[in-house]
C-alpha cells in the first residue's frame, strides 16, 4: 500500500481500491458510479457482474471512500463524465486487467498478481482477527458449498463485514 500510495495513475488507484475491498479484478476495474452509495458507504455490485451471478454488497472503509472521492473529482472535471469509477486508456471505458499488472511490474513486484490480494485478505482474517469464517467468506462473495447451510443462511453479515473491512483497511494502511 505504501508503494501504491507513492505512485499515480489509474493502475495504482484501482489496485488500492481492489485491495481495500477484497474484490475480484473485474469487479473493481469495472465499478460504476451507479453502484456506489457514498452516503451509506456501500458498493452494490449487480449479479450480472459477479462470478456467482448473485448481487454482492461491499461495505466501504474510509480509505476506500477517499479513493472514490478522488476519482469522483477527476470524473466531474472531465467534459464527458464516465459511468466508470476507473477509466482505461480510452475515457469512458474501464481499464483492462493489464493496467494493474503493469503497475505492479513498474513497482518491481512481478512476484504478485492482483487476485492474490484476496488470498492475503483471507489469511489476515484467519490469522489476525476473531471474525468467523462465514463473515470472511461473505466478504469474498464465496458461495456456501453445503447446500443445506446455504438454504438456511440468507443474510450477508453486512454489519459484521463493515467492522471487518474497517479492520482490514486499518491493517493495510498501517504499513
């Protein structure tokens, strides 16, 4: 995070957002303003953009909100505001995954890939917190494998995930 904070460009911004939200690369880079509720501090990703084809609510930590505020300023200053939070080489189109890989390469980190931050998040929850496994899995938008459990578990632990994402952001930003 410290390296990313000291660099600029869409690749750095989208990577920081991806890390703070523990989302998949396609979800983060194609985030749309219509999905973001800044007041509620919530990102609602529609089912058609999710791997499991189910909508996913992502609680937004303060550092994630700061990124969105920065991106909103850039978007609002453009003559033709984009529907995307992050823009690719062509304004109004979301960036490709290559933008994040390029940023990592420029930082000398060819040993990692963006999706690996989800694994780092999962390790953090297991090793550094007391949050239940179910809360971590809900944060990652993983489907329950046990069909009986899935039939009864209809909630998404949103309030517990708010606490978890704040703890994750604090960890990420602590250096």
